[in-house]
């Protein structure tokens, strides 16, 4: 959860798909693997559209089909990683990443359905090298949705991030208050001795 929330503030670790310092080839490979659910090495046109969207490039199905038709001289409905990289890699590399809650949510929304499930969180965690168990993933969903649903929406995620930011600000204020009190207490004996 912390890694996901850190990502929403631009603290994405190096090598994270979609992160500001990520290698575009690693990002494409990780994104493609996420959509190649059956492990065939191919994804559909619809999944290609969703992957482009997740990588920050908006494409229409007809644009994808036209690019496939032009590159392969045929009407295919699937694409492999090599073809995806050749057709869309440059567009992905040129895009401007905007670190925002919506971007992080879009990366978590593996199926581009407008909702993030516990399975999505586990899949993204696995791709990032984090071991997020089923209970932990469900706990995140429960916290984000206030125990109302089995998946959270962008609105739920934004509320969760806002709550986290508010709690962080309150923690900083409390730490500063305790530090001032400790400084006063440490200065008091010195005043008594000098006075």
C-alpha cells in the first residue's frame, strides 16, 4: 500500500512501470505481460488499446487495427510484444508522464474497467516485486471502499490519498509540537542553573 501511495506523489522507485525513471523497454515488457493473461505471447486489439491507455497513450481500436494492417498486410486481431514495441514504442517514449492520482489509478486498473480489485493489486504488486498477500490486498480494498464493495474506484482512491496526506500533515504537526516541548524542557534546567 505504501508503495502505491508513494507512487501517487511521484516517489516511484526506479524501474517501476510508468515511473519517471523507468526504462521504456521494461515498461512495455511489464505492461504487455500484464495484459497477456494466458501467456500466449499475444494480446488482442482491445487489450492493446487498454495497454496503450495504461501506458499514457490514447489510441482508438481503428487506429490500432490500421497500424496492424499496415505493418503485417493483413487483418489480424492479435499482436505480440515485438510488434507492439515497433508500432507503439516510440509513442510511449514520447508521451509526457503526469504524476497524479489518476495516472497511478490507471496503472492499478489492469483491465481498464474503472475499478481496482484485490486481484489487480496483487498482480501489480507481483510485477513490482512486492509480495502482497490476498488479505493485505483485501484490506486495502476495504479501507478504500469503507467495506462497501469488492473493488475501489478513482474516487475511492483519491479519498484514500487525501486521507493519507491529511494524516501525514497531522503527524508532522504533532512531531513538531513534541520537538518544541522537548526543546523547552531541555532548556528549562539550564535557565534554572543560570538564573
